[in-house]
C-alpha cells in the first residue's frame, strides 16, 4: 500500500478514487469548485500555492505517487503537477481523456483562443456557450443583435443580451434538443473536453444542423506514465508487483475513453 495524491475534479478521477481507496492510502484533491464528492478516502479542498506549494505538500505528506486526473483545460494545474513531482522526486502519472472527434454531419469550426471564438460567432444571433465561466468575462463585447445563452455553475442575473443557466450535467439528448429549440440557438460554442458525460449537446447540434465552434485544447506537459483510459491505470496500481518508482517515461494509450 502506497501513499498517493490524486488531483481530481473529473468523473474519471472520482472513479479512480472509488476503485483505488481500498488498495492505497489515497488523498483526493479538489480545487473547491462544483460539487464535493462523497468518496471512501480523504478529500482535500483548495489550491496549494503553485508548484512549490504542491511539492512541499507531497514531501511533507510522504506521498510516493502523484496522479493528475484533472480537466483537459486545466493546463496550469497540470504544469504545476509536473514541476512539483520533479521537485518532490516522485513519479507523475496522468490520465488524459481522449478528445471528441467530428463525425459525418458535424460542422465544427476549430479555434485556439477567445479572440478567435469572437470572430467565429460574429455572423450568428443566438450562440449557446457550454465552456464554463469564461464567456461571463466578455459580456461587454456582445455585439448588437446578438443574444448569448451561457450554461455554467455560476448564478448570475440575466440581461437583455445575456441569459445565464446555472445547471449541472450530465444532460440527455432530449434535454439538449429541447433547450436549443426553445432558445432558437444557431451556434454552439464548446471546449473539446472529451468523455461521454456531455456529448449529448454535440449530438443535438448535429441533429439540428447547428455549427459548433470548438475551442482546441491547450498543450499539456508530459508525465512519467500517461493513460487515455482509466482501467489500465487501475490495473497497474492494484497489481501485486506494483512499485512506486517502477514506471517512468512510458506512455499507455487506448482508442477509447471510459
């Protein structure tokens, strides 16, 4: 049994905690936003104070392995995790959720940053944003004649050009179809988060013939051991032969996300 710090905040991270808590001394770390999960292991809330703070926490806690299972767009956390693991002298394992891929009938417009998002939606009237809180930082740039629908965790009053839906998924295809029809959405704006929890919105956009402005993922740092599915990660950690420093500079990939 080893001491492991799991950086979570995703559904897959919660699955890892559920499966590994009986095999290792696991601590689940959460930034503190969203719902706090009920898990069979200690849950730590809040940040660490950057890479140096995380390294100190790893060292003081006697952790032997750091697992990064954070959101694909949490690039700063992943970068801090890589630096902290190196400073603490322990391996870093990472779960990297496979991105969504467009299929027949999809109309995706790929963008790299917010400025490109703005240009991509300029010709539309009713964009639907499903990319977290960032759109709320740009409501003063809403052009005349455009009305934004923003679904996020924040509760904020709506305005003539802005409707905020404070909602937590997952959402069904029927719910997404009904929502897009009710608000007469003509473009969907999303991050390529991957996974299956919120893919219904993409299916709804495809069925309704609505274009998708897709924000590409930020580059993430390498880890000593990288997984694109959680089952191989779990299998490694519950193997009787597993040792904390056994694996470095190895990549395991899978065609499918769990």
